[in-house]
C-alpha cells in the first residue's frame, strides 16, 4: 500500500520578511507566520490525517503544533532529517549580499549539496512509510529548500519553473509507492515583486 505525504512549508519568519537566508539557523515564526499556519490548517481540514511530523527547527515545529491543534491531531513527531538545507557561510545574508560575496559559480563553504538533501530526506520518508504507516496520510512540516529539492528530484528538474516559488504555508502532495516518491500536486505560487521563497534556479549538487 502507498503512503500519502503532504509537505507544508512553515509560516513566515522575520528573516523571510527581510529576505535573509535561514538554512539551519533557528529563527522563530513571526505573527504573520502563525496566521499562515492557521490558514494552512483551514485548507487541510477537509482531509483525513493520521499523523503529523516536523523538522526540529522552531519555525517548522511551531507551525506543526499550530496545525496539529487546529486539526485535533496528536503532538508532532520530530524527524531530524527534515531540517532545512544547511547553507553554511551564506546563512544570515540577504540574497543581494550573497550575490556580492558568493556570486554564481563561487563555492559556498558549508553549503549542503542538493544530492545530500535528497538522500537524507528520502531515507526519512521511506522510514516513515515503512514504520506502520502504509495506507496512511501523513502531514510533514518542513522548509522551502527541502520542498524545492524534492520537486527537482521527482520532476527531473522540470519544477519549480522560472517565476514559480514555494510560498510560506503552501501544501505539496506526494505519494510513496514501490519505494519511490511521486508528486501528485505542486502548490505553486507565481513570483511578484518582493516575493521570496524557494525559487527556480540551477540545481547545485
């Protein structure tokens, strides 16, 4: 039997608001982010959910607790491998500052490769699917970098396309079947001026 995963991007933080790269830096939700988590729960309320799991970072874990409370689910299970992609020396920089200090093609010390992200997250999802959850619907709270990397992996780089990004509070549906992750719905948002999310761009392996 297959396991259904809906992967939700956490709500907004002040670093999201000010276009700073977060990575593994543990930044809390702001008031907008808490409201986005409630709004995500409203969107999810029409479906049946068996369990909820989350990245350990506080922005995801708080989003998960808000959603769990709204949906009447048990406390979220922490899954360490769902943490955001580690961005090394560019964490805390704005996107503009990153381009100045590490322009395209310049290696970033400590930046986790997308291949390593795919490997750790797929193992985590496989473990969840095998851990008595066959046939279940699992909510997963994670991050834009994680969702974007999974999308690139399962679509062979076709999504996100230019101008698409992964908004805070967006919900992306996958199924785990025959030891493979398959995309069933990409909750795409089209970029407008000032938007910041996990955007389309060349894969970094």
